[in-house]
C-alpha cells in the first residue's frame, strides 16, 4: 500500500542542499525554508558577508547552514565551494540555482522603438548583455556541471533552476534578461532528459513579480510605497492583483525537492498570481 503520510511525501530532513544566490531576498527565504524542514543548507553567494549573515540567522533559529563565497561564473570558485560542502556534509543532494539578475545598462529606455528614450535598443552595450546572459544561463549551467557530476555518480539528486515570467512572456525593456531566462527554461528540459538515466530530476520555478532589492524601486515609489507606472501595469495584468510574497515560493520548492514529486522532471512551474494565464483583455 502506498504511503500517503504528509511527512513521508514532503520530508527533506538531513538532505544536503546547495543554494546559489542565497544572500538575496527570494533565495534567502528558500534557504530558511529548507533549513526549517531539517535540511543542511550551503548558502553560496558572490557576497560572502550576505551568505554568512543568512547562514548565521538560520543557525540562531536552530537550523544547519554555512555561508560560502562563490562566483557562479568561475568554475574554480564553484569547485572550491563544492570541496567545502563535501568536507562539511558530504555530497550535495539538492542544488537550487538561484543566482541571477539584470543590469541597468542592458535595459532599454523605452518600451518600444517609437519611444525615443535613451538608451535605445540600438545603443545597448553588448558587454552588459553578455554579462546578464552569462549570469543567468552560464551561472545555472556551471553549478549544474560541478554539483551534478556527483549526483549522477551517486544516482541521486535534484536540481531546481530559477526561471522567470520573462521566459514565458518577455517583458518590454529587458531583452537580455528575458532571453537568458528563456535559455534557463530550455536548459531545464534538456538537462532533465540528459540526467534521467541516472535518476537525477531537474525542474524549474518561474516566479512572477516579487519585490526584491534589485527591483523594489523600479516597481514601487521610494517615498510613498505605491506602485510606479510600470509596477501598476504589472499588477493590472496579474489576476490576483498584487505582487507575490517571497514565502509564497516555498510550497512549490518543497514539493519539487521532496519525494512527492519523484516522477516529475523537466517542467517549469509558474508561481505568478495568474500572470501567465491572462491575455490582458
């Protein structure tokens, strides 16, 4: 008889989790959630102070976590982080590729070519575009290579990538970020097939619109806290009529990293308040 006990279906206690970008708002909450459910969480971030601060906070609350400096665009840095995790806890069983982001100079001034606002599409800096693409796509691929190799050898592992609504419906003004996240979604499906014979599952979460340190003052007025014109447009096109709260990503994360989803691989799950379902009319 199947075991339908909720703890058996969703238990991750004792699992070794590696989470890149863990010093940020969304991934910081994910780190807290995994630790609160008994996982051992290695928080990787380019900012070592942010990684350590989040790890210290988790430990003070009774969880197990370590903060590790890591540049997801440098293989030697990722390899060094892997060695630290191996020494501390052993082989990573869950990898959450959360590092990513946009860059202001990879963003157009206007929404369309008729807006005549600088910088135009024709003026975008190719180095900034390459940086955004690399941060999101290569920054997902490299940790998947380094930590995924151990998973394949042990025939056990779960990889969760962070895609975006931009991968499904490209937003105006941010072509590099949208294209990079579309690449992450495509890579998720590819890697799920590639790793399937080893029993390693690969899925992605595509958050809708959540306030983070990167976008807060693009989407809300710094003085009033009210939505900016762009933020208002987003909310009007989100059927639930609001931004998401970081902890609203947790249930999907726990589902995709738990035994409950052991026959699920290669999917991208929107957590978006209905944004991807709404045509705008």
